[in-house]
C-alpha cells in the first residue's frame, strides 16, 4: 500500500529524538511530517489540521503522553487518527495504560529502523483500511437512506377516500434501515377501494426489493385486470396472479404473506383473500375478534395455486385492524412476546377510537412492553374505520 501521503505528527520534548524519527521516516518514503515539543503543542496542531498518525512520547513537560492521549480520546480524535507511543524500556507499564486508552502500538527507545518500519507500516495500513471501511459504511448508509425514501414514496400517505365515509391510518416501522413489509390503499373504481398489507420473509435490502415487486404487481395487476376484462377482479384472482409472477426468477424461493381486500365504501361489503398472513382483527361495538379463515399459502414459492375469497360486512362504526406479525412477535428483554391477546385487549379498551388514535395506542403499548429491547421484525399497521 502507498502511504507516502500520510501525515505524521512527531511529539517528543527532545529535538534530537524528533529529528532522528523524521529522518528515518523520510527513508521510508514518509516525508509529510510535523513536529511538536509536548502534549499541549500536539493538541493545538491536531485541532488545526488533520493527521493520520501521531508518534507520541510518554514523558514530556507541561503535558505528558498519557494526558495528551486522554485529551485526544475525550475530544474524539482517535476515531480518525492512530497513535503510536514512544517509550523507554522502563516505561512499559505506562505504555500498557496508553494502549488501554486507545493507542495502537508503541516504539521503544532507542529506535530500531526495522521495528520502526514494521510498526509504522502496520498502523498506517490499519488506518487506511479503517478509512476505506468508514467511507464504504457512509456510502451504504446514504444509499439505504435513499432506498428508504424511495420505498416510502411507494406507500400512500393520503388515501383516495371520502373522510366522512372512511377513516384510515397506516404506518411501517422497519427493523433495519429498510424492510420487507408493505401496505397499499388505492381506488379500483369509484366507491371501490383496494386494501392490502403484506410481509416478505426476511429483512433488509433483498426483502425491500421483493416488497417493491409485490406492491407493483398487486396494484398494476388489479388495475390492468379491470381495464382489460371490463370487470372488477375477485381478490383471489389477483392474489393468484401475483403468486405466479413472484415465482418467476425467484431462485431463493423468497415468499410474502398477503392480505388483500376490496371494500365497497357505500355498503361496507369487504371481499378478501388471506394468503398466509396474520388474521385481521374486526371490531363492532364491544366485539373484538380475529377473523379466522382456512389458510391459503404464502406467495412466490409454488405457482398455479388456488386461492379463496371470503366476505365480511363492516357496519357503520366497525373497524378493521390489520398488522404484520412483527407487532405480536415484539419481544422484551426477557424474550417474552407481546402477543395477539395484548393487541386484542388494547383494541377492546378503545372501542370508539379513530383509526389513527387506535393504531398509535396499540403501537405505544407494544413499544412500552418491549422496554427498549431491539426490534425483532418490521412492524406494519393498517386500520380502517367505516364512518358512514
């Protein structure tokens, strides 16, 4: 590796020692060196310009090497530069303390040319690799942030409904920077709304790409089916279409669970297909219950499967609470799961709550239960309340 452009600060109270080090570094091709006579001067130079490596003497007046190293650590400079201590043989215990504070290595006095070359080269190589990794990490974080914004732009934040007729809330909280959950709400024909919520197996970038593919197939398949055939498709027809398309070019057999429904706004008639997804929760007055149906398979693994339609009527005031399994599977520090019963209890405790208030209340209760434990899975909620 080429370290010729590395900036090195030599810190020693003895000028002859600094000159010896500078000359030997020049023989190694390291010509970009700066000198300081003690820890205070070294701190001033570090604050004024960037360095890759500091060769720091232990025993110095005004501020010794330990205090200088502690100051560099406290100010956060050790994240971007490396420190090698310079020590006499009698100072080895002090050097150990410096290593504990964040120094990379040490050089004994008098300076051995071969040892100097080996240790400076090793430290600069690690510094270069850290810098490369940091740049790659920053690039990845930027790309993931952009991917999350792109993913969010695919999910509706406003809904094509009359707010006097339907009250809708939806949100996604990914476990990683981007996730594999999805939801969608769109108009098929005037007065007919499509509702969908899905959960791709796995998390992260690959799940997010599969999520985007699923959502695009679902919406495009529904609207094109209607445009070409002249009739509204059954949910099971669209689910079968999406399943067959997801199975193509899917060598890793990634799959997605999906709840897909068509809601007639005027009547509250809900026709739906549940392809391996969490059961929806229906509330009507004081009744709160899961809507269990014979299970259909998840999508993307086996083509040419049959799927089934089911029907539910939402009366005025009824609510439909849809979620991914990340909510019920949320765990606390003792690895206890939040569970469906807690979801049902929280919904039952708020029988008249609007969609937004209900969703946020359930989510807040779940997060309080987790108590700061790492999020296990993506969490998606879609709540629909029929108003009139």
